[in-house]
């Protein structure tokens, strides 16, 4: 089911939303903060941990992350 979404792009006037992938780690590390997860139901100690978990969940078709 999720494989249909891999090529999806949502374009707006100010931003673009697309599926998360491993190449996003470098950009996300620049804005990563533990404070982002203050009200999030899970704890992540690093950006790499967050992205890796979400990509694994995507592969298992549990969750589909977007950036």
C-alpha cells in the first residue's frame, strides 16, 4: 500500500511535503532538538535514531513519515 506514495509530492506556495528518506538525516540534524519530543509519545535521543525508526516503520507499513 505505501509503495504508491513513494513518488508523492505535495507542493504549496511556501513548502513541499514529500516522503522521508535516509538522505534527510543531514538536514534534520541541523534542527533536531530533544525539546521537539516533549509532548511526543516516544523518546528519541538523536535525529539518527528518529529517522531510522521511522524508516523501519515505513518499510513494515506501520507508519508513513513525511518531511
